[in-house]
C-alpha cells in the first residue's frame, strides 16, 4: 500500500457558510458543493486546490447534531474548530485495510464505508499514528 496523494485535510467548523467567508473570499478557493453525510452526522464542503490532477482538497466539516464526532472534537477543543484529520488516497482500500490489519495496526474501520463525495473511506486510530486521525480514501 502506497498512498498516492493527500486526498484532503478535514477541518472542523461551527458553520460552513461562516467558514466559507474566509476560504472563498480571502483565499479565493471555490466550494465544490455542500453535502450532508447523515450516518456521520456532518455536513461537508469540499474546496479543491487547483493544480495538476489529481488534486488535494480541503474538507470543511460542520456537525449536524451534538453527538456528531465533529461536535465531540470541538467540545474537546474548547468549542473551537481546527484540523480534524488527514486523508490519504489509496487505489485499493480493502487491500490497504487488510495489509494494515495484518501488521497489527489499530483501525477504527476494518471495512470501507461510504463517505462524502461518493468516496469509500476508513479511519486508522490515532493511537497507531502518533496522535493523528488518519483517513484512507478511495475515489
């Protein structure tokens, strides 16, 4: 398993519209759309970084309920948002998870699940990565 690129960096925010004030108006990035991922209790907005394909993105994550993982993250962060996770793109997510499991890596997701933008995703536990919540993404 060799990740191809940083797929995206997830950033927890209180409000996507408020956050877009900075990301779009100040930095000139364009939101590719807002999507609700009901089973993860979040709204997401992807901001592609223009460059040679494939390109990385920023993902803004707004909690849709108090028990959302993003709401819990923000609660631990004194009500503030911030960098939530880094996602690496892989070609074969199932094979990547099998390889990591065979190496004894602690996983949050042992099987791929549907994420935003039609991607299949899985998370590696921060205890295995030195404290970084790492997502693997297959598009």
